[in-house]
C-alpha cells in the first residue's frame, strides 16, 4: 500500500492525479502542512468500515412486526423538588 500526500492546492489543481493515487492507497490531503482529509477508493472505505448493520436496517426487516418485545414498565423516579 502506497500512501500519497498532497497539499490542498495540488489536490484542487489535479484531482484526477489524486484519484489515481487513491487506487494504490490512501491519499492524505493537507491544509497548511497538516493532514486534513483522506481520499480512499470506495472499496477501501467499505473494507475499513466493515459490514456494520444499522438499527434502521434492522427495524425495516420484513417480519419484524411479529417479534414480541417485552419491555418492563418504567418506574417513575421523578420526585418533587424541595425548594425550602
């Protein structure tokens, strides 16, 4: 894996160069000499983030309405404030 570093100016002037470099590895884009952004291919991004399941995807699953949820009742923990 090759890591490429480009300044923001270089990135703005030649985005296609950055995209080609991202095929070989991450491209660090700097602002005033400090790393500010990283350019990755989408496949590399998916590899890093993994196959995480989101709660919204789970709730949208067919048949989810047939699952019984047993949620215990909440106890009222609120108490009046003693201001005197």
